[in-house]
């Protein structure tokens, strides 16, 4: 029977754990980045909606903005579809 050495076994176990810790660390960093980007997107969408309202208050009609490719429904649709997919 082969001799088992405590320090060698502990060292091998630590190497295995280090690899697992590294992968979960990467996952946490990635998830944090996703959360940050989602918040940035939400803020950008809030600003977009405010700018749209300001444009209509300055005399632009919804039809005119739509002809320019700036309809508000597109921003609202993105937000609604994202909420629907995140609730699954």
C-alpha cells in the first residue's frame, strides 16, 4: 500500500479548492458587472423618456418624432419585454 503524506494531501486539496474558488470569484465579478450595466441601462431609459417628454413639450408631435425614428413606444417596449423575461 502506498504511503499517504498529510502535507502532500493537504497541498493537493488546496489546489483543487483554489481552482473552485477562482471560478466562483469570476462568477461573482461577472454578475456584479451585469447588475451595474442593468442599472446604467435603466438610468439611460429614464433619461430617454424625460428627453422625449421635453421634446413633446417643446412642440414636437408624437407623429413627427415617430417619423424621425424617435417614438417612445420602442423604449417602453424594451423595458416591458425585459421585465417579462426577468420574472420567468
